[in-house]
């Protein structure tokens, strides 16, 4: 009997490679990650829900190509108490940007442009832009001419001098008004940006911007397809990202996670204004996509796999290396210590300065409604966290890293 029991345990270990036994507890190890320890992340998420900070969430972690963790929590609709499901759909907001950047670099690999090319080679209206001398004066303030033209690389690194419209200066507010007035196409939106002076000379500072909208315009120009057609053909269908797009099919709209916000009393409620999930015609690069955690993990896993997935090559390993290397030199990301920016991604360059568990070379980004992801090429980790709360915080990203890395046992 004793021999049989030992034999069966050995068989489980050999067949699965995931069971680790010790004298005190039975732990499941998948790809070098402890499920007992990763439960600490679950405890954290449930605490955030119970304290009314988020309505619910979906979290996924993979390591060495295997799904280690995949859970949903709380509600997708707090008001109606509808439970969150793993395949629910989230507004990505700025997590649209990495997808657009990757799509754009696929066209780079086809030879359509060089990173040092001035944008005016392809969009002549970028030729004679001006730079503000006083952001508080807005678009009517005094300006100076360009020292040099905006390049393609400037668009990808947020060093073009363009605004995002999310700041408090008069110039930011003018940019925001241009961005959100009635547009039918992304080209119309980009043309409105050119009415607003740049915040700084190209290459002079990192200034988070709506420049990926320009990338979307260039995708359409270089490919001859609309941006959504290009994304579907080159990324979404081959990667089986069937839940990702600018509009949600009527049959799937029940899966959309409601955007939530804090009211004046500090209570979490459904937001009165929700991102439109149908009728969208602006294939923007800055924001606009909806997706699920599992779809976004497929995108990230392809990048971790050096640009390959499902037997298909999407990007060269060398292109991904270029995109995830510091491209801004000594320029600062201001409040994000220990980080630099590549071509479409923030990159960890000094783990000690970040004060968060991680690795040098981790690349990542997030969205305004608190969707987050990171990719670690050294540890072979992909992690995705998604909720929908209209008060962005890097704390959710930091906790994701902290509690994923502490679960490593190999």
C-alpha cells in the first residue's frame, strides 16, 4: 500500500511537473510560480473591491508560455450587481497605443519609411509647425518656429512636442477641445491638432501625447487599408484576438464592463458617461479599442515570443529589441523614476530607482481606466490586469508587479 501511494505521487509529479510537496503545505508550482503565493494578489484585489475602490477586475499571468493565473472578481456592473466574467470586454483607452505602435512597426519592416524621416515627407501639413512660448496663453500665445521637423521616431517616443489634452494649461485645454470636437475620421482629428502650437521643440522633452493618432493616419496611407482593416488582417485574426476592436458586436455588448467613478461622497458608482461601444468611425491610435484580458495577453505573448505566435511571424526579434530599448536618452519621464521610453512602450532601466520588484528590460503600459500590462523577457512573464475606474493610478500596475514577482520560486 505504501509503495503504491508513493508510486502514484511520483506519477503525478512526472506527468504534470507542477506539484511541489513539503512538510507543511501542498503547493502547486506552474512554470516556477507558486499558486499559494500568487493568492496574495487575489487577496489584494478583493480588498480593493471590498473597500469600494474598484468594482471588479480580471487578472491573468503567464510564464514560459503557460497560463499560471486567470481569475475574475467583483462586478462588471456595480449598480446592477452583474458579476465580472473572465472574457468580459474593457475599454483599453491608452493601451490602444502599444497595439498601434506594433502595427506601425510591421510597416517599418516592409520598408515604407525610416524612423529618422520627417513626418512632412508623408503628411506635408507637418512642415511649418510652431512651438508655444507660453502654454498658459493657449493657441493664441506667442510662438517660435521649429528648430527641426518632427520625425517618425518622435511620434513613437512622445518627444514630438504634441500634447495629449490631459494637462491643465490653456494650451492643453485648447488641444483637448480640438481632439474631442466632432470628427468623422482620424485624419480629421490629426489635422485639428496642427491648429495648436507644440508644447516644446521636437526632441526636447518627453511629453505624453496623442501622436499615435498620427501613426494611425500613416498606417492607412502606407497600407492602403483603414486602420481597423489592417489590424484585423495583420494582428487580430492571426492572433485569434476576436474580441478586440473599436466597436463591440451587438451580441457581445452585454459583456462590456461599465466604467465607474467616485461620486462626491467618495462612493463608487456607474459613470454617467460611458465610452461608446458602437458607431465609432475614428480608428484612433491614442485610444478607442475594446478588448478582453485574454485577447491582450495573446498580443503580449506574441511580443514575448520574439514576434512569433501560432506559427506566424509578426515582427522580427530585432525590431522588438529596438522598440523596447531606451530611445529618449537622458530625457526624463518625470514622476516615473527608473524608467525610459522605447518605441511605443515604457521600459524599466533601473529597478532600484523604481522601488518595485521587477527586472531591467521589462516593458509595459496602461490605460486611463486602469487597464495595465507588463512583459518581462528575462523571466518570461506576461501579466495583464483590467478594471474600469475613471481615476488612473500606477499603483495597480505596481501591485501587479510586486505580487507577481514575489510568487517566483525558481
